[in-house]
């Protein structure tokens, strides 16, 4: 019988998962997938590590779809794992992506009732992410209270930055109460640093900008493997424009919308769900659809995204005092040669020049050999960081005997 760590990344309408087999020496990915359409039309999808589809099915079953939530999704996953692996794989632990760890939670943390209570206090800071992360924790507790659970935090990688990078220009008591530039996507940044430590150790300690460009997007300046500054701040709205989120916005705009009589809920929906690429274009939040569209507003949305990305690269270079490498990751960063090329096009003054053929291939180094700063495409693997963090935390507490010591990244290094 093999032990498995299940990694969960819970959103409002989906439960993404990865299953890792835990051997004495290493963690190996067995399957990944998601239950999407929670509360509407739930569908279970799973692929093996080579990308072959293992499952793609409607899972409404006998219960009404609106009652199919995180708990039902986790129950389905456990049953599927048992059936798929014919009882050869037994869940030994669950690792969770948790958006916010606040000031206290930096290391991967074994979850108990007191931890959940403290994490619930942070819901107000990330209302669209933290409640769903914690709903998945409660779903597991309800169904399998015997399974140890560990939380790994997106804010953790950014803790320990110089205070000057964490402040807003607000009174100090507000800073002390948590109105600070926390930063997110930390598990992705930790996974890039881990990968570089394995494949290009010299670069891992150098001055890096990692551009995490997905449907959520941010950039992080990294030196010595640690976050120096980042574009997302108090909430997951700040910095780059995203698929449906606005990016940096003058706070005066929110005051003006309030003055116009917009409610808090309307403003939240506008800023999180109807802005960014979708808001500007009116066409789509998907970069592929915008690049294919002839609508001038689709072009305007891409122009804005590219322009803001360039500005942030220059700004983060200043924060680092120079740049050794620019690294693209996440859905857009890993897959769109056009966007990478457009972002880098006017950055030659910084020494950033792409090798067009390497950029088209889109793997590893995509600048000319020997050039500094070098430019790279490195896939992020947040789930592995969570799996490693989960095993590390449980082994340290003697709760997962016989399992591998984890890699470094999940500690938020
Ligand atoms: P998240 O994990 O934040 O949901 P991803 O990192 O998976 O997002 O990125 C999803 C986005 O990546 C899609 O919305 C799409 O815009 C973009 N994307 C995926 N593949 C491509 C591609 N080949 N070209 C351009 N954009 C792509």
C-alpha cells in the first residue's frame, strides 16, 4: 500500500487537486485535476503525470448540483482515488493552499481548530480566496478527521521584506493593524526558486524578476532566493491588470464610485470580476481570445497589459539595484511567445533582448547565450511546493513516519 499526499487548491467554484505518492526518498506526482462547476454543474477531471486523461465526467449524481460543494467534491476525489488505484494508494495527509497567513503563519502549519480560528480572522483581508481555502479544510475535517492537514501560505514567501517595501502612505497604526503590502503568489515564486536551485544554482541566488502571468498576475523581485518586493499588495487586486481584476488603481476612484452611489458589493464585483482584460476589451479575459480578436478594444486590453508589465519590470529592477534574469511563468508567461516578445521589445535599454527562435520554443533560456540579464521560461509548480511542505511539517512533528524530507521552497524561503 502506498501513502499519498493530496494537495487541494480550493476556489469559489472549483477544487483543484494533485495526488503525490510519498516514498521513503521522494514525492512523485500520480495525478492532478479538478472538480469544476461547484454549485452549478460539477464535473470531475483528472489526468496522470504525462497528461493522459483518467477521468472527465459529470458528477452531479443523486444530489442537486447546487448542493455539490467542496465536501462532496472531496468525497468524490477520495472514492475515485480508491477505485482508480484499486486500493493500492491510501491518502495519508492533505496539504492546502491558503492565500493568507498574516504575520504569524510563515512555515507550513499543521491545522487544528485553533489554527482554523486564527485563519478565519484573516478572511476580511482576502474575502474571495480565504473562505474557500478554509471550506476545503472543513470538508476534509468533516469527512476524514483522521487525516492530518497542513496549510501552506501564499503570503509566506514575501514575509521578512524590508519594511519600506511593505508600507502604504497611511498612518503607522494602520500598518500595525495589517494594512500593508503583503504580496501573494508566493507558492509559485517559491517553486521557481526551488527549480532554479536544482537546475541553475548560481542563478537561484542572483537578482531575479519572476513574472507570474496567469489569469491572476503579479511580479516579484527576488534576491538570494528571497522576496525583495512584489506588485500585488494588500489584496489580490493590486499591481498588474489581470484577466478580470483591475490591477493598480487610485484609491480616489473607489471614493468616487461610492459617491456615485455604488454599493460595496457592486464595487467588489467591478474590481475583481469585470475589470482587467475583460473589462477593457468587453471581449474576453483570455489572452488567446484577445490576440485572435480584431476588436480594437481587444488590442487596447493587450496593449495596456504589456505596458504595465514593462513598467513593473523597470520598477522592480530599481528595487533590486540591477537585474540578472527575467523569468516568465504561469498560463500566459509559459505559453504566449507573443506576449513575452511584446513585453521584452522595448526593454533593450535594460539589456533584455530575446532570442526569437528560443522564445518560440518557449522552454528554458530564451535569450542569447551569455547575455545578461538572461530571460527564461520556467513552469511554476505550486502543488509540489505544498506537497513538500506538507510532508516536511508532518515529518518534523512525527506524524508521517517513513516519508521523504521535503525540498526547501514551502517554508517560504
Ligand atoms: P490561474 O492558475 O491563475 O487560473 P493560469 O496560470 O492557468 O491561471 O493561466 C490561465 C490563463 O493563461 C488563461 O486565462 C489564458 O489567458 C492564458 N493562456 C493559456 N494558454 C495560453 C496560450 N497558449 N497563449 C496565451 N495565453 C494563454
